[in-house]
């Protein structure tokens, strides 16, 4: 089950924006375990709180979550095209405020995991909606994006707005997502994606995602996320209500430790 908070691992945006990875000999980034072993300074952990994500939109400008399809089972960005697109976005006016990037292969333990890594992986997976509902989202669309469960789930989340009444379609001017076509995808396909998902309610999203032609590698992942979609409305309402209570009575606000001055972060450092 999801919790009120979750610690995630992020890549520091300047590593990508500046091309530091190229100087280290990479055309695309490796899995998290290799990054932590060889370049631990490239990653950081941050604690995300549900009421701050949904109620205050605290992480929207500073964190970018990437929605993408894996090109190969063990190499999601074999060509390096996805990393190049992310870098271009971070260098654009829309991405200059981003301090941290979340991309599953770089930010969640992959392959053979230690017991500790298994626990962390499972908890991040259970709380991934914090990222796609509470942060900015870069959608890297290619030809098969609309056939996959995870990518469509993430796209729908990125087009939702959290308010006191729960989840609802975000007005176009307030959407948190940017759609970038890669490989053989076109701008027309990007428009099709937005038309397909931007106005769908929670019930409509569940019906569409449950369809057998929406494929997923691990069926249990699909079942888990569809179950969680049904409780999102109430979780969002609770988060917004908590923020409203704190605004009305500052004494209710939990005092957080001082942020790391070198982290360029508005978040608490995870223990």
C-alpha cells in the first residue's frame, strides 16, 4: 500500500544539463547500481510527502519525472535518444528550474537486487503516483507508447489536477506535462495522446487501462496500479484538506530540518 511519504532517488539535473555524463564516457546513463558505485555524487535521495505533492504542488517546478518506453528489456535507452531529449528539455526555458530528474532505470535498483534494494524498489513502485501526479512530467513518445500500460498510466496522471474535490482533468494552461516525440513519432501523435487522455475521469482511465490490448510486462504491476487508482481521489482530498488545515492553523505544520544548502532542494533529506 502507498504511504503518506516516500523516499525516492533522483539524478541531479545539472549532470544531464551540463553533459557531465559525456565527460565520464557515457552516451546514455547506466542502471542505478552502477551510478551509485562509480558516480555517487550524481544522485541524491529526497523524501516526498503526499500532502505537499497534491495539496501544495511543492515539487512541481523542481522535479521532473520522465515517462518513456523501454527500447530493450535490459536497455531502456539503447540509442541514447531519450537522454538527448531529456537534456534538450532541461536546457530549454521550460526545464531551467528543474533540479532533479527521475527516470526509472537510473533511479530504481535494476536486475539482481539485494534484500534492502528489493524493499526500496517495492516502496517506490507503490508510491510512483507521487511523481506523476505531483511533479512535472516529460513524456517521450514513440510509436508504441500508446500500447503500453505504464506509459499510458503515467500520461493520464500527468494531465490530472489535484484539488479539494479530488482528481480532475487539468486545464490546458495548467498541465504539468510536456510531450516530446522521439524516433519515428510525430507531433500529430503527440496531439493524439493528449486528446486521448486529457479529459478522462478516474473511472474512464481504469476502464481503458484494464483493456487486454494495453500491455504490461508484469501483470501484478497493472493490477496494483488499477487498484490504487480507485483510492486516489480520496487520497488527494485528504492531502488538500491537510494543507488547508495547516494554512488555517500554522501550529499544525510539522517543523522540518534545515535543507542541505548545497542540494538546491526544497525537500527534507531522507535518512
